[in-house]
C-alpha cells in the first residue's frame, strides 16, 4: 500500500496494534530531514486506509483478535532495523543496551556511523563533566575503564559496546562550554531498544 511497517504488537484483551510510517522514499525528493518537525507525517486518512485493508486480510486469514488499532509510531519512533538507523542518521536517539557498560545501560546522543567497521554504529554523547566523572568512577570500580585517548579508542573499536572519548571529535554547535563529547560504539545486536528523541515544534 506504499507504507512502511514499523512495528506490530499484541496487547492485552486481544488488541492488535500496527504502527505505520511513510517510506524513506517519501523524503528523498525533499530537503527536510526525516526527523524534522516539518517532515511529512502519517495522517488519520492513512491509518483508516490501512485499517480497512487489514480488517479484510485478518478476517480471511482467520487471525484471532478483538480490536485493531493502526497509528503512526509517534515522535519517539522506535529504531529496529539497519534501514531505520541509516534513515535517521544524524538524529538524536535514546538507546538502551542489553548489557550495562560502566554501570550504565541508557544513553542519549546523536546517531552516527562508526567508520571502524561497516556493521557498527555510534552515539555522540554530550554530557556534563559531573556525569562523566561519575561514570568514570564506576568504570574504575568495576575494572572496565573507558578509553581516554585516540590510540585507546582505536584499539577498543572492535570490542562490543565500547565507549570512547576521541580528542578530535567534533563538538556540536549546541554543546555548552564545559560539556564533554564522548562516543559510544555498538552493533545492533547489543541494543535492547532505540528510539528517536521527540522534537516538538511550537
């Protein structure tokens, strides 16, 4: 039908939820990023079309459910596939790792490609010195220190879920003075969940 299937879930009481979005091709001819508030979005009419089609399909296939809900994924759209990460490269993302790293599992940063390997991604983290020192203290206590130099960052790039501070990392324009930019490197199998950080236009 020309839509992208983002997620499907069975909720309580037989509720079947289907989340749809516009395909990546809808953004190829415009200059607005896919995560921008000005980007085209799923409308109620789109959800009604898909709901009507799925109702017939589910009846024919004898799928057991009590109520069907079709909606957009929302501003905090989940990222699950490689194509999702590629589509929203450069966007701010909240990420939860399957295993803790230096005592932490939740991170927020700008999604970028990790050039150390074709299957690796990274978050450029912008954190206050207080939080960075706290994380470093936990890392030392756990015997899992993060890299603090460019050479160490390169040597740890092949390790899963590595966190590094690169001296030549580009500092975003909105980074305040005194904030520390670090990079969290990962592969998708290490991610429990990832979502876009909502950007609301007022």
